[in-house]
């Protein structure tokens, strides 16, 4: 979607904080073997601490060890939950956009205002200029200029009319002029916005081949360090000495690649989230990894990288026409054009403070319509037009 989605970062932060404790569930922790090992180590040390298996003189030292062990686990959970939180918020925001859509449903000879979510396949709605099309459908009557930049990125409005290959419309797009009668063709849960929401939600967690390979390496390292630490206690015992079990467990956690294991999944989700902030949906972490190897990006149309609306930026005179004449006729021809393009022409011309040509006589304004694709004014025998 071209429109930026507003997300409450404080709310995401709070939810991620709560989620970091919920994710202590072994069913979730076992998905990340390295952090699962740290969780088991933390639980083991907690049992040792509360059963008094340590020298009382080392109470504060052991308490500090216990704190850092649990902090490591919670921080890994928090990082993953925070990364996933933005994706969930994007999906929730899209759902909110969908829930705010209303429709003028046709019932016999009258219309009724209903929530777009209540529309069924086969229902007919009427959409007028300035209104959002509530759901995917097919134009069965009328012709209108529709702004589809929110969906396609194309800045130029398109004409949608009954019959032919230009009759389909998408929910969430805006009718700029005239009106159309639309028959709903999408069943509940199958509209474009529904598919967009499913894409955002489906992008939460899919391990890439590189991530799987790295996870196996991390597990291998963890097993090696586990064997190394396990041999220390009998080795020291041979010399009539001993280690605190809490210290040995802390040493094991320090040796294994805890940081990489804890942040690996969060990094993948964060990559997809950064794309999502730019309104690009990555359906998997593999797509993000592939994007990292791209050095040249070819776009099929300029609308993909514009604001979504055509806007006037400069006026150029030709054939000896003065600047004031050009600005005057630009204003006269666009005042009845309520499309973003028409309004931008009037705004730019008026901002230049040029001396405008005054036309004397009765003015008859010609509003822009999708049928004629023209706008302008008639003043006596003078006819001023602007069209596609």
C-alpha cells in the first residue's frame, strides 16, 4: 500500500516484553536449540541456587550469575518478539483499514449504507466520486476514473467501465470522478486486502537454507563446548579441588554461540520488517537473503517509485505564448477538474503570482468526467479545454 501504515511502537514494545516471558514455554524454546540449551542451564542453576548447592560466601556472585543467565534468554525472546510485533501490527493495521470501508449496497430501488465486511458475492453497490471502492468487483454500469496507485503504484488514474477488459475494480481504490455500479465478485476472505494481510502474516517465520545450515553449525559447536565443560569437573576433582556448578554452567553459556543463536531468527524477521516499512512485502526470509545479492533493480513503470499521484511541477511556454497566458488557461481548464492532477495544476499556477488574463462573460464550467476525459470552461465564444 502506498499510504504509510501508522504503528504504535510503544504498544509493540510492551507486547514484546510480555511475549518474552510467554516464549519461555519449552515448546517454543526448542525451536531454537542454542537458546533452549541456555534456558535449561538457567533453570538448572535456579534449582541449585534455591536448594543451597553453593558456598554462602558466594551468594551475591551466584545471584548475579543467575540474573545474567535469565537475562540472556529473555533478551533473545524479546528481540524475536519485537521483530515479529511489527509484522503483526502491519496486519492489524491493514485489517483496520478493511474494517473502516463502508458501502452503498443496492436493495431494489434504494440504497443502504453497510459495512464492507457484510457484503456477499453477487451483491451490488454504487460508488460515487471521492468514495473508496469497498471490495473487489466488476463494473456493471457507469464509467469512472479510478485512482489505483494504492494497489499498483501507477500514478495515472485509470478508466473503469462496464464490459471489456477494463471492468474489474479492487477494494481500497478511490473513485475520482463520476460513478459506477459494481457487482461484488470476491467472497469473504478472498479480496485483495485479505490476500495482502495473509502475505504479511505468512512472512513471520520461515527459515532459509542458510539459516538452517548456520543453526546446525551452532548446534555442533554447542555440543563440543558441552563436552569440554563436562570434563572440567572430574579433571579438577582428580587434583582434590572442585568448581561451583553454577560457574561451570555460566562458562558453558559464555562459550556457546549464544548471541548468534539468540538473534538469528530476529535478524531474519527484522529484514522482512525493514522492507515492510517501505511498503514492500517479502513472503519469506529467503527472499530477503536473495535481495542482498541484487546490485541492479529494474522497475517496469515509473509509478512504482512515485508518490502515487500525478502532480504538476513546472509550466513551459511554446510558440510565443506568454507565461501569464499559460498560467491563466491552465487555471481555467483545471478548476473543474477535481482529480489530484487537476488540483495540483491550479495550486501550482496560483502559487506563481502571475498576472492572469481576465475573461469577460458568463462562465460555464465543464467538469472532468471519465467518459469525456476533458475539463474546462466556456466564456462566450471562448472554449478552454484540457484533456487526456
